[in-house]
C-alpha cells in the first residue's frame, strides 16, 4: 500500500476546450500513422475516444544538514632555510624538491610544508525535485498562481476520480530520491558524522491532459496526448 504524507493539492486550469483539442487531433492524426512507405487517407483514421485526464506531477522539497570531521592536507610556503615546521605535538618536514625544481628555483626558492590536519565541515543543502506521474525526474514547466490554478482542486478531482492518474512514485520513494540528491558523496575517512533531513513540502500538481485513442488502417491503434494548459502535443 502506498504511504502518503501530508501534502498540498493543486489542479491547473485547462486553457483548451475539447472542440479545440479535436481540431488539433484531426490535424495531427495522419502523421501518427504515416510511414516511409505509406500515407493513409484522413478518412481511414477514426477517432475512437477523447478523454480529459488529470495527471499528477509530484514536487518534493527539503533540506539536508550535516557536520563531521575529515582528514585534509594543507600546504604552506616557508623560507628556503626552513627544514621542518612544529605544530603542537606534530612535526612536519618540508616537501622534497625534484632535481628539476632545484635547478629552476635554486637554493633561495621557497620550501613547501604539507600539514596533515582535520577539518570540521558543515553542510547545508536545500532544493526540490519534480517527478512526472511515472516517477521520472523532470523540470517543472508551469507557473503556479491564482490565475493558473483551480479554486477547489479536491472537489474537481473527486468529480473526475475515474480520470485521475495519481503518481506511480510513492511519497516515501520521492523523499528518498531527494535525500540522495541533497546528500553529496562524502570522502572515505570521516568521523563524528551528524546529519539531518527536514522535509519542507510535498505538492501534487494535477495537469489536465486530453488523450485521444485513434484507429487507423489495419486496425492499428495510435494515441495522441495534448497538454491542455500549454496547448501542446506531448
């Protein structure tokens, strides 16, 4: 059973009526069935059905925080007559120069000392991921405001419940994908790792899409899908 978290529901307003969608379908239907060797006649293609579906786009936002210690090496320059650096209980010798480097810089060239230390690192990453109703990651292509969204989204979805396509990705799986995205790979040697993930918001955005089922020559079936918000064939 799919587990759902508390979430916000948004339904986008359609800008395309069915009569306009039918004109687009009629214009595109030959291209759906034509091939290199054949081009069917318009009358040979029958529009079997046209339905308006509401497909879910899932948006999940959150914040990942961590702090830890990691090993690191910092190099410093010292005078040419320095042979080692003492820091606390540590003794750090100068880096050995190659013969080539000695020939270039001579005796007066600066020496380098590699200090092997530990860094205390703080990480804070905040972002969101968007998934289509199949659970594939996408970029959100719509604007959300009072002009582009329905006033009573839940009521509209209930009224059209048989034509609603919910996300195939569970909220939990979407959250895991966001956590993985925000948590950058750590170096091999860290200690005292403390990390936290804060879920900001889950939004289900339902997009009205016309889906037409067409029957062509030899009873071949074709599908045309139209985004009724952007008036775009998908």
